[in-house]
C-alpha cells in the first residue's frame, strides 16, 4: 500500500517519463489535491495494470521509504481523472510515493521456506513445458507464481533472510533469477506491447545475477522493441563478454551495427 502526492511540473518538458529519483524536483508547482482513491491505494507487484516503473521502485522499498516518479499525467492517473482534475493528458507530473504497508502472499506465511522453494521450482518446470509448447500466456502465469513465492528475498532486509542461512537463500535467489529471465522470454514472445515488462523482468534478474548472457540478450531485444538501439547494442556486447561465441548475440549485434562503406 502506498500514499501518493502529485505535483505538476513547471515548464513544458519537465523530466523524462519513467524517471525515478530519491527526492522531489525543485522545479514543481504546488501540490495537487487528489481524491482519496488516488492519494492512497494498494496493488500487487507484477500485476499487468501496474506501471513497470512503480513496480520496480516499490520492490526496493520498505515501509516508510519514499521515491519520486516522473510520468505523463494520463499514464499515472488515467484519462478520466485527468479530465476531472483539469490536467492535460500529456503534462509531466511528479508523483511522490511513500510505502505505508507491505503484505506478503498467504503462501509465504503458511508454508516453510523449503516448501516454497519446491513449489517455485515446480511452477518453473511447468512454465518451461508450456513455453516449449508455445503456450506463452500459460507459461508466464506459472513463472509469475514462482516469482510471488520467492520475491521477498530480492532484498536482504526482507523477513525471510532473518530466518535462513545465506547459502540456502542464495540458491533460492538463483532460481528466481532464472524465473525472471524466463518471464522476459514470455513477454517478448507475447509481442512488442509487453517490451517494458520484459525490460523490468531482466532488470530485476540482473539485480540478483549479472552473469547471465540470456538476460542481457533478452533485455537487448526488449530495448530494440522500445527503440533504444544504442543501449541494446551495449547489452549485446556485455552478453558477448560473458559468452564470446554466442551466435544469436553475434548475429543480432551485427544486424544493428552500421554497415561500413
């Protein structure tokens, strides 16, 4: 659950959509008055309706932590509320979000950690079967379930770290990094509209493990779909630093590099 304050940015441009920072920009107007349904709300991490930038920022926060997100008003508030609040749909706004409560899924409280890991691995394997059969939506659902069972371990201040030895937790994190990388593959297979979701899944996986060539390759493909060619090329080069003979990465990088006269 988060509390939200919104400020309209001064000037035309403001900042880059999706920017996240630690404190509010100084070039903002007065804080806007929001209805209760917008000033405090709860959501599930990983849900399709949640902006990837909010999802990513919240995963790094504990209760009481805040962050500032710069977004288009229509992306953050929706077209209907923009009209009711008298906001242009394209205007940039700063949303100051404070985490007030964190609730973990029932499975986390009701099952021992070893059982959760076993369930997550089963979900992962079932997701692999669905993916090989090109049932990408079903596969993604399995991977998301595995992610839900383990995502409290992403940050070492999570409650599970206090209950585990580091070796066991690290193994579980390795499983989760694989699950997230597989989620990215599903999002890419489902089409360009899910590119930002694929990017977020890869970013989360890399916060756990930055040695996966697959993850860099899939993030590159997501960035390509989003028009971020230069950044995609750098991810491909990093992939090749890990696996110099990876043919998929070599071919894709060659296709992106400018042809010499």
